[in-house]
C-alpha cells in the first residue's frame, strides 16, 4: 500500500520496480505484488522473474522474485531477457545467464517506446555488473534508432567504470536535468549514494528529474524513487 501511494502521488505513467515478490515468501504475505500493484493503480504490468522456484507446499503457486514494469500506456509487446547474474539462491554460484531484464514496447500516444528495467549486482566487485552492462547493451542495440528508456537500481555511482559503456548510448537523466540536491537515493532514511537511475536514448528528451525525499517515499522502500519527465517527439 505504501508503494502504491508513492506511485499514485507521483502521477507516473511508467514505473520500474525491483525486488518484486510473487508468491515468494512470508515477508510479502505470499502475495503477487506485481498484480496487486497493477490492480490498485489501474495500470498494465509485465513481471520478469529472476528466480522461478517450486512452491513451498504442493498445490501453491510457484515462488517468483524479479523485476516489473507498470504502465498507464498499452503494452504492445513484452520480453524477459537474460543477462549475466550471480545467483543468491544456490551454493557456490558462478556468473551465468539468467532472466530478469524486462523490456516492454509501449504505445505512448501513437509513438512506440521501448522501456527496460534492471537490477544490477549488488556486490562491491564490479565484474558481474560489467558483464551485465554488456549484456543489456546487446539487447538494447536491437532497438537502436527507436525511443528507449532504461530505469533501475544499478548498484553503482555514475562514474563507476563498469557503467561507462552505458553513457555512450544513454543519457543519465540526473546529469542532464537534476537541480539542487545531488539526487542521492540510498539508503532512503539517510541517503549517501546515487545508485538508482532513469536513463534515456537521445531520441528521448529529459525535461525534469527529481528524487522525492519526504514521506511516504522515505517509508515505502529502502531506496528513494527517481521521478523523471521525458518527452518523445512524434515522427511524421
């Protein structure tokens, strides 16, 4: 309910969500958070599981955890892409391809816009994130020349070397239009770093970006949200 309130108050048209539980655990009351939020907000949703595990008991739904995109615009197509991951669900994991990189194609008032959401590896060592960036860029290259937006928790600062390839294709909204405060997003109760992003290809204009830092945003998540206004030109 707190997350729904933040989204409702923001009047966002498109939302990227990380760490989404779908019948995952008691911590979220075994609920389908993606479907629940979509219903509460009257939005379309595409959920991309990273993990898809057997149910806790026979007859229950499968346990899933991943990334989701909510949209007020119609979703014309959607795909759950694979990128390199280091699993948190198996002993002695090694970096290997896994799902959880969603892409949706939206009809934004007659313009087709591709939106991606991501959650990059949280570990201090950058190697897995570096591979993930390369994988994401390969996926997004298939839509080069079309309006593209990538949002999510990158778990690294803008100047991190592993993120550098992204900035050859995408614009960091905060670097373009952020005003005043430095846009810190984590942790929500005492922000010390900027690791959450809205980014856009150059066919998309960044108009304004803010980081809401008052309640309920500070209590809905351990990260603050990033809210950006983007403009996409119609092609004639």
